[in-house]
C-alpha cells in the first residue's frame, strides 16, 4: 500500500468524475487550485499510483521534482534493478541512493511493525532533506482509496477536501478499531504548506484506466502493486544481506514467468476476469528460513493477527484447497507444498492473487504445470529448501507476510 502522510493541511480530491477524460480535467483543476505557482516534491516509486500523480502534475503544468528513493530493498525486474527500470518511463527522475545508511539499520530486524517504522523514518528523513534543499512548498503523494479506508477506517466521502492535522488525528483516534496496519509514512509532518493527494478517491483499477487514457505503455499500466516496506514485507523474519539477494532472485523468477504466461495466453500481463478482478493483481515470492514454525500475518474480524501457517501436501485441487483456506481457523493461512529437497536454507512461497482494490483478494488459478515450472526453477537454486503456493484468500490472510 501507498502512504498516508500528515502535514499542517491535506488537500484531497474527493469524489471526482470516474470517466478518465473527466477525471483528468478535475485533477488538473484541483492541482492548479492548490499547487499553481508552487514547487512540489513528488515521491515517485515507479508504482502506478505515484506515476499517475506525477503525470497529472505534468498535465497541470505544476513545477514538481520527481524523486525515487533507493533504499536497496526494491525488486529486480527481469534482471534490472528498479532504479534503472523506472528511468525508461521517467527520464527526468531524481534518484537518491540511501542504501549505505538504510540497509545497516534494517539488517537483523524481523518484527513487522518495526520494519514499517524503519521505512517511515528513512522516507521522512530523505524527503525532509530534499524539501529543505529544494525549498519545496508542497508534497504530492500517491495515496489511493484503500489506503484511506485501511488506515482511517472511514469512507473517502467522510473526509473534507482540506483537513488539518488536528482534524485527521481526531478522526484516526475515533476509528482506531478499523486499523489494519500502519502505513510507512504515517503520522509525519514535513516542512511544507500542505500535501496534495489527487488520486485519493481512486482504486487500482481506476488508476490503470487513467494511465491508459494518458497513453502510457502497457508495461506501466499493468505493473504489479508493491508494498511500502518493499521486499522486507516478503522476507519473513529478519532481513539480512544474504537473504535479500536470494529474495530478489526468486521474486524476479516468479513475477516475470507468470507475466510471460499471461502475455502468451491473453496478449497482456493482466486481465479483468469474470468477477471484475484484476488478474493477477499481485504475484511474488516470499521467503523464510523455517516457514512451518514462523508466525505470519492474517486477518481476523478485520484486525491483523499473527499465527503459524498450515502446510498441505498431496494431490493438487485448487477448489478444495482455496475453499478450506477461506474457512481456516487457528492458523494464518494454508500453504500447498509444491516441492522440496533435503538440503537448502530458504523456504519459498509463491503468492498470486486477484483483486479489485486490495481490500479483498482471491487466489489466481494458475495451471499446475506453470506452478511446477516455477518450482523447478526455484529448486534449482542451491539455497532453496521447500517451495509452497499460498492458497489463502484475503480474508482470512493478508496479501503480504509482514
């Protein structure tokens, strides 16, 4: 998920037209209302939310600085580091490399919320430094609708277009029971007049429609969602220099091969299925040194829980396994064992989900032949021990593992 950031004022585009052409006009009017003649810092991660924000700023002819923060935990995409990959779409992006200072802080940290706090601090320190150096007036971010609802526990229409820090704090405290997880940029003030959030009312599917309207490449339009805490959300337990290298390798194998399958089958890397879901909405690999004995995240009555996973073996039956996982109790999720070997250090979980907006998710019904191909590629890596496929929808599981 993207970040919800606190400042003295937050300007959000509330309930605009949904048709892309009309939305873009409304967003331009919104940005010119609040950001005309201002200098705007734009955190550009390369994801579709922040990309859309930056493109809207350009459409509105706002003076903005697009910044990519490279903390070292971004994914590798078809063998290319994300910092290089993003330059294809945004050649004017400013890349800030904070690996030397950030990585030593997160190495060894295994607690989920502590990982999020480390990212929150890293982002805030880096953003604050640039805002001060460049004398920025505003900050634009890619907060979208599910972020608002997960962190505030309210509907977008319960918010005002402009709200103060005090008003948002009261709202958050009032709805604390609706809290699912902290965002990695939550509860931070920057030395700017305000934040502008032009896509706060949109879902991922609607964001993709805007990108198509703006004639962006399909490679960007169908780019998979990526968590704020980056690959630390997919390394279960402490992050180390060694397991980060392994995670990047297996993550790239899984994401690229599944995208190839959809491209070969449907002519694009994501489809809208019969249930109106983006399929696959996310596809990735997570790792652990001892998955069967490590607690992972789940959802119970809308709240985050931490329980052990249940591992299943035997004949592959998508319907039976996903049905059982949807009703699981006492465990966080069900993992189907695809293969294993006696030696190796890391367990790998393949996760592929379909969703409309990340608030709920179903399991992608990938062919067992494709899963076996992935398993073989991953098992062939020396450090691999066991390979699983996560068959648990959201709820009762979260999409990520941290």
